[in-house]
């Protein structure tokens, strides 16, 4: 009888669903490459993640850290649910003394094959090799300074990034030196779509392949990087894709305006999402229901929509 009970117990135990350990701690990886940008690589890899899984690169803003951004953004929660790996690049005040920003306004950190862009590419290559991830499913997002880095990577490594989602950012190569940050942030630097597009194309002049899809997020009341910069980014990436900036369709995304910009054949290449009432922050919606994620904190506001979930949906990793 005891043996029977033990057998029944084991059968019941083995039939229970496997629950993954929901750790939220990032792990630092060193020695991933020559690292000319002097960045730190922090990774998150869910337990039992299968080969061929996607990789999402998530870049923090000024004054932030990789772990801090991971704690508020909701990406770890989503990675555990949907099985994909994460990279959180981290810079420091040793690199940029004013506020620990990524140095996206410096020419050395705007070019393919040098500085911070090459460091991020080496991080991607390391992760794809180490965990047998899909090189065709590499995506990137970031907020503010991290959004600028996202735009840099979309321009310099379009062959490595399938899609990107800059948040609270401005166009690639808008700022070419420190003093340009003010005019780029307040939207007073206003180029034509072709001029913005030419700047993006200069990131990899000889590239003729498919370009990354782009979803551009911005808060409607951002006091630091003005909402008008969302349109400047739209002009840049629409030009790169050879499309105009007249929306082909629009809808409400959890009550917030989302516009679609498509090719003549109907394929969507660029989207804009404007979060009503959001300042200079990422949008979060704390909770455990479907579509909810993130936590409030520095530069993270509860506006009943979690940007990470919907960006992941755009990438195809939270579907």
C-alpha cells in the first residue's frame, strides 16, 4: 500500500506543470569582444529557453543602470513568459561624466565598426553564439539616451537588427556634438525627410539589404525631449524605407494613437505610438494580467499601457 501511494504521488508530481524560476537579476558578462565603447554587458536568459529564440537589446537612459531599467521596464517579466533572451548594455559616468549617457553625439560612437555601436554588435554576436539564438530575430529598444543608441544601431547595423523601437528620442546624427543636444531635444533642428534619411543612410553607406522596421514611441507631454521629435524620427525612417509620412491607417492602442506607414505593396515598415499624458518616461502598467508589465520608478510612469509588451508585440516576441 505504501508503494502504491508513493507511485501515485510520483505520478501526480511528474504531471504538474514546470514553473520557471522568475529571477529578476541580471548577470554581467565580460570578455565578449574588444569592446571599443567600454560598455558593460548585462544579460538575462530564461531557464530552459529553446535554441532559435529571439534576442532583445534594451538600452537605459541617462543617470540609469541596466538593472534599474530592467526592474521597471517589464522586459524580464515578458522574457520569462515568452522565452527570449535579453541584453542590457550599460554605460557609466567614467565614459560620459555629465550623466552617464551613451555618447551618441560623438562621431566615434556613431559609426559602424567603432565605439559603442561595435560594442553592442559584439554583445549580440556573443549572445547569438553562446545561446544558439536566431540571428534573424534580434531587436532593440531603449529610452532617451538608450533610444538614441537604438537609432544609432538601426542606422549602423541594419543587417543585424530586424526591428527597433526608440522611445523618447530624436533622429540619428541630429546631434554631432554635445552642444547640439539642446536643439535636437527641443525640436528646433528641423531637416527635410530626405536630409534626415541621408543621415541614416550614412551609417552604412554601402548597404542595399532590407531595412529594420521601426516603431517610434513618445509621450505627448515630454518636457525634456519634445514630442515634435517623434515626427522628425518618422521622417528619417520613412525616407530610409522609401515611403511618405502620411499615415496609411491609424487606430487606438489601449486608447493611445498609433499610426501605420506602409510601402506601396502594403507592408508596414514604420509606426508611431503617442502616449497621451506621458512625460519623459517609459509607459508601464503594473500587474499580472495579459498585456500588463513593468513597475513605476525613475522615468517609468503607470499610464495603463506597458510599452514593453506592445513593443514586443511589434517585434513578434510577445505574440
